[in-house]
C-alpha cells in the first residue's frame, strides 16, 4: 500500500527514510492555529491528525498517511515558530538555563480511496535542559538562520544542539518524528492489512 508523509519538513523526511519503507511527501494544507483554551497536548495531537487527514482526502487510491507535529511547552506556555528576532530572543531567554518539554505527535490514518477507515495517534514528551545563554550567543545563533522555521526557535540536530545539556526521552521526537512510535503504528496497520487481505 502506498505510504505518504504529510509534511514539507526535510527533517521528517530524512527520519522516515530510516524506517526503510518507500514513501512520498505531500504538503498538508491546514491552518495551524491553536484554539482558545486548547492544551498543548490537544493542540499537537489535533495538528498531526488534521495533517494526515488533509493529505489522505486528496488521494484517489488506498493509502496510509503519516502526519506529525512538534511544539515546545514551558511553564504552561506553548512556544511556536518565531515571528521575528524579538520574538525569538524572548522565547530563547525564557528557555535559557531551564528545562522545557518538547511534545511531538505522530498520527497514521488509513484511507481506502473514499473515506478514512481508521486513525491512530501517539504523542511523545521529552524533557530538554538548556544551558544558560548569553546575549551574544543568542544573537549569533539567530544569525545562522537556523531558528527561523523551528518551534521555540531552535533545532537540536543543528547549531542549537550545543545549548542542550541533557534530554530525557526521545531525541528523534525532538528532531521532529519519534521513530519507535512511528514504526509501531505502521506495523499495526500493516498487520491489519495482511489480515484483511486473507
């Protein structure tokens, strides 16, 4: 069965190749806006599910679609992509010398060509401890260009990795796709598909 990744993220694409399954990428067309009083857990779950559904509904054949989303939570505050340097600086200064949570969701849905038959979602929470950062370090990091399109303005797999003192949880989830959970969801759907074919 055709496998699709509902994402334009090169990081998620690279990670999914590690699961050794052929797949195609499709950009999900959804509005990423947090609802009023929506918790971080509910928000990240909904976005992954909506991304998978949006791509699935554009297909005219049976397929499995993977949607995923990552956000940063610190003291109850959701930190998304920085709007500009001032926004970035504000967020990264809050994380400096502190421990924050990275929530990454992955959702797999089965589309039979006409409707969604089943969808399962997992959310992974990873604790990340940051070093104390100087103003010079913060400004220099912004100048690399790396923070511009990342939740809370940092990427653990790039230059931002030098600020991370410790993580407790899944490194791959922080990068953008929890490999273990994704593999387990895909196996579940693949095993169900074998049973259905019999």
